[in-house]
C-alpha cells in the first residue's frame, strides 16, 4: 500500500494560516494522508516566521514545515530553526547559515511506512531570485549521499522563480527521489505528473492565502506601487482564502511515486477560525 504525502504551497499571512487550520481536517478526511507538510516562509504578515506561527501550524496538523528566501526575515526564526527538528530553511545557503537545510520526518504509527522517515530538502533557485546561493543541484546531490536507507522516500522542494530551473531540478533527480515540487511563485501550475523514472513532479504548488490579491498582497497597494513607482507597504490581502498544494502517493517499497494530484480548496471566511476573536 503506498504512503500518501500532502505538500502545501507558501502559506501567506493570517488568512493563509486560518485557511490551513480550517481545511486540514478536510484534507485528512478526504485524502487520509500519512504526512502533511507546508511551506511557511510567508506566515508572519507575509514574510518570515515567528515561533508562535510554527506552533499554530503544528497544532493545525502540519507535520513539518519548510521555508524559502524569506526564511530569516524575522530573526526569531534563528532559534526556532536551530531547536526544532520539524522545520528547515533552504539547504544551499552559504556555509555558516544557521538552522538546517534537510530533515527527516517520521511516518506516524499506523502508516504503511511506520518506523521510517520521509527525507525532505528544500533548495533555492538561482535565476531571478535573491539571495545569491550555492548550486541547488549540488546541494541535493550532497543530501542524497547522506541518505542510507534502502529505497528511501525523498521529497525535494525547489523554491524558485524560473519554471526552467524547476523543471531542470525535476529531470536531474528523476528516478532518484520520490518527488520534486516547486514553490515561491504563489501561482499553482497545472503540470503535475509522474516523470519517466517514477518521480512525482509539479512546477509550483501554489499559495495558501487570499487569492483576491497580487500573490497574496493587497491589490490597491501593489497597483499604487506599480503605476506610480512610489513605495507602498504590501499588506497581506484578505479576500477569497484558499489552500493549494499536491497529494503524492509513494510506493514505500521502491521509494518511487505512483500518483500526484493537484489540489486547491476554498476556505469559508465566515466560519472558524476566521471568525474567532
Ligand atoms: Fe512565498
Ligand atoms: Fe519565496
């Protein structure tokens, strides 16, 4: 029986956190995943993460969290990343960066893979994105050398702007990892598929956050900035909260993926936790 992973795209601000909290029970009921992961780089008012957000997302049912280019936007993320084993920053930051770039997420009791781990790595792309980082291909290659399990289950997240770079990572590790999924653009792509050697692939998971927005930010603020060139604080928007991601099935005997499904669920902003005071 394959194991099932859900990976959610970048969670943006409070609407994103609330949508995740409201809809994880729906995901658990409908897809019955063994593990739920999410990218949490935008949870702190759109940039970075605070320890309280980590706790809230764990309480909401996320088993582990990844970050991206905004990993250290809040300095409180440093002790969080050093102390917790269920959250990682990009692996290809310069040497000396604090925190971890890879993690092992244990499958729960009752799972077909109980007693084993999902190996997770997130890497930043280098095209059209800051900060300057080391080679993401080499970073994944180095991580693979550390995995000793037979037929390991490995999830690679490529947090990048360019679709070309994301596809290239997918093909480079086709057949050697269970899945390569993209994040960062906040726009879900419709190219989910199993590559020729059994790696699940999707260029971008999309965003968990307000879809009535520009990538999660207030439309008026962004338009003001783009039409006048004047600075405008990009507050997080509120309208039409949704969560986006993928459901991935992995044959635990081979470590290869057997299915990938793109998901987008609409939250109800008139129901808890949106209405909680
Ligand atoms: Fe993001
Ligand atoms: Fe990002």
